[in-house]
């Protein structure tokens, strides 16, 4: 129960002022520029874009600066800003096969068309802190190698040729995909709406759930069929022109997880797939998303639902960190009246409990005497 | 590709302010059923569509709210005008429409053929924007209900002949049902589903 | 056929304008020396476009998340109409891109703008793409089999 109370305006104003002061920190240290954030904290920016569900590097950088580096607070700011803008429409589905690839690896095939392209990865670093970065060392440009413009086929398409992987969902546009921003969620959600929720879901939450599937909670024998990062063209159909207009490029990370599947009454033994697609360079998130997507297909594939990662209501209802933080943090709001009521209740129960104890001990005494 | 320039003209000259002020007027009108108000927006919809209906369409319709046009309005030019100025797209079927623009209400499909919402989500129903000959001079209808102090009477010309039966049926579906925005030229009045028709005369 | 070719050219021009930097665009535009009078038909305005992906990369469409965009539509005094939409929030670029789109209704002007503005930006963008491809290619793994030492 909430009761309106007034007061605290001065305290709040001063708290805002103090927050701004602390955000700026020591004035002898130069203020961060948004360019510095987008260029040098790029992966933090990417996380804010994907979980804020808004592709705009500069806005994400601004949010990070304003939130003092608290990424969930920054995501919250971006989500709030998003609601102030009108929606002009939707893009044509992004064509990840036509991606300008910056990284592409497969754990299933060693040699594959286009090759294993490591790109700017942390994978082979030794995770030793580099003292030199304490300063501003000269950094050389990335090396170059003449490139053959070989096409980089998607790995599931390669598996597909053997017929050992499930067919993809038909590409014929049966209906407009559902949008969790517009429709109140009612379970079960179809796969396209689940993917939308996962795409903006909390990286840590999805990572933990993906991990749980590997540890035996909904085991699905995953292989990283392919991970690719790069830029894709965005096109938007403009009715006044009658064709789809190119409006620029976005960077995305795509993960195709390939999972062993014993088969069911309906389907023969084959590989099944889990899919992850995320804004920016967010490999861990894309992998976790594809593990969760596969686990959430349990019902469709006739598997028993035995683990949290397979329960779509559990996963989808709790993966949004803006919702989660709102509900957890609302506990900070005054609950004075609630608490008073609880106090009265606990005191009464305590009194009753003590009365019962007195009666019981009196009975014991009487019996002993 | 040369596009017929007319369909690109005639939207709000200042979309943000004009859609906000139209929305405010519309909201007040919805809160005071059967009360006639005037829309003075700088808008020039294609010939068949009136100022009030055009302003309401440009204020309410967007990319997420499919609309439907009746036979009088149904034209490529109007679809293109709405697409350009509102981003809206036509509904696949009448029942999918969030908004319906009706140019000849006396011959329109019955109200129950539009989305009625569900008991859980009564808001998932259609708002019908009716363009009439005029909002006075017709048969008077008197309403009562939320937002009406005692009684309110309106006498629009051009409503469906069986309006009384249809409106009672709509009222019986409450909280489901459609809401009406009646327009004529610059004028507008609303009949939300909560308005109860008490008599056709008086 | 002519229409298809015109549309392809227009799309290509729009792609270059959408991806090019505002500063570079303005610099090249100033050198062209055109400054037509125009009227806004819509915008310039910020908004969102819902970006869509496909389930599994090739299946049904799904909503991935939104992107900020800016759009503008203009009409020149001779009646030509131009449209522009680009990712990001750059009002000046959207307006200028729409004006350029409108001017390109005339083949002569289009050819002039293509040469002076579009082609240089396109070349720079292609060069940047090529550099990225080469840098990525330099991280390609060349597997080799270790000698077994049987001799």
C-alpha cells in the first residue's frame, strides 16, 4: 500500500546536484567525450545498444556517460528515450549472408568456404593485464592481406546440403511478426517473439541459463556451427517511392548453434538449431541467446520440460533487466504503511505464540506435579 | 519514378504541435460524449476527406495501427496520402483495423464486424471515424453516461438507418465494443462505447 | 527497363548518401555550387525503424530491435520531389540528401552530382570496406599438417 507523503524536495535536489558532481569527478581530469566512449569502450556501447534495443552508438555512449558507467542504468535511459520517438516502420529482414564479415569462425568444420577468420577477438589473448595501456602507447594498424572476395557461406546451409540439419522455418511471409513492444505478452509466445525478447535480454541472465543447459539442465549437445560478426545493409520500404531504400549499415553478431537431436515421433534423428542475433559485437550474448533459443524449443521438438532454460514463461518474463531492476529496486521506495501493518501483525503473532508457550509450559508443570 | 505530388501535400504543416493539439481536442471530446467541438488544424487532406476526419487520421494512425477505408474513401490516392503522412498501412481485413475511416456511414458495414476487443483487453477494439453530412439538423439522439452531466443530445445527419439498434447492441457488449468519432467538415463529436442512448427523441 | 535502371541508380545514390559522413558531403556539395529553393513536405524528423532479422538467418522474420533514423522529404520550385532516410540523427544530412534526391530528377544534374559528390564518397566508402576485408583476411587461419617425422 502506498500513501502519498510530501517532503524531501530539497534533499532530492541536492542529491541530483551531488550526483552530477560525483559523475564529473575530479575536475583536474579531462571530461570524457562521447567519441572516446564509442571508440574505446565500444563493446560496452554495443551492450547498451542491444539491451536498450536501440541501435545508435552515440546515444548509447551518452547514456553510459550519464549513468557513470552503470550499464543497466544506461540501458534504462536508452529504453526511456526510445519511447519518445515515433516509429516510421520496419526494415526488410537483414541478410546476414551478405554481411561484410569482420569475424567468422566455426567449431564444426576446419576448412570451409571463406575460412576461419579470427577478427578482433580476445580468444587467444593470455588475459594478462597490460601495463602499457596505463599510458597511451603507439598502436600499429591492423595487418592486411590481399583478399579473394570468396563468398562466405553460412554453416547451416552447408549442413543443409546433406539433409542432416532441420530445415529452416519457411521464408514465405505468412504474417507480420509479433512485437513484444506492442502486444501484451501472453504465453506461449511464438519463436519470433521469443527471439525478440532474448535479443534485448540481459547478457548475464542468458549466459547463466545457457551455461545451465551445458551443465545438464536441459542438455542439448551444442556445437558452435558458426559465429559471424560484421556489417549488414539496412533497407526500409518507402511506400511513396515503391521500393526499399538503403539507409545505412549496422553491425551485428550472429550465432548458429547446432545441436544433436535423437529424433522424435515426428522427426528423424538430425541436428537442430538455436539462433542468436545481437546488435554490435556481442559474441558471448549471441552464443548464450542461441543456447536459450534452442532450449526454449523443447515443446516444439517433443522434449520433456525439466529445466528452467526450457520454460519460456520463466526465461522470457525474467530476462529483461530493465523490468527486473525496476521491480527489485522499487523495494527502496517507502513501504512505511505496509511495514507498520506487518509490525502489528508480527507483534500479535509473537504475543499469541508466547501465550501458547506459557499455556503449554503450565500444562507441563501441572502434569509433572 | 515520378510520384503524384498531390499525395505528398496537405499533411500537418507542423506535425508535432498540430497532432498534439488535435489529440487534446479529441481526448476532451471523448471525455464529453456527444459534445460538438471544432478542429482548426492547418491540414489539407485529399478532396474526399474532411478537415476534422483528416486531422484525426493524421493524429491517431501510425505504423502500428492498421486502418480500413470504406468504399467511398477507398482510393489509391488516399492510401498513399495516409501512408506518407501517417506511416499507416491498410488492414488485411476489416476486423484487423484499429481505425476505420467511413465516408458513407449510412451504407457502412455494421459495427459488430469491426474489432470489438476482448474481456481481458477491451482496448483491442476499433475506433470508427465517421464522416457525416453534418453534426446537426438530423434526427436527435440523447445520451447519458460517464462524462455527460444529466443528458447530451446530438442530431447528426447521415448515420446508419438502424443506428439505434446497432448502438444498443454495441452498448450490450460492454466493456467490449467500438467507439465512434463523428465528423463533418471542421466539426467533431465522440460517442465512446460507454454512452447510453436513452431515446431517439426529446 | 529504364525505370528499373533509374531505380537502381537512385537506390545506389541513396545508399552512398546514407553512409557518407555529413562533413564530407557538405564539403563536396559546396563545390557543386547549387542552392535550389525548396519546401519541406515532411520532416526533417527523427524516429525509429524496427530492424528485422530472420529466424535461423533464412526463416521467418522477427523483430530484432529498433534503430534511430532521420528522414526528410522536400519539393523544389520546379515540382521535383526528393526523399531521404538514414540511420542516426543528422537533420542537416537528411535535408541535403533529400534536396540532392530531388535535383537528380533531372538527368543532367544527376550526372553532375554523381561525378562531383556521389562517386568520390562511394570510392572512399569502398576503400574503407576493402581495408576492413583485408584486415579481416589477415586474421584468416591457414591450417597445415605437421610432418610426422617418419624418415
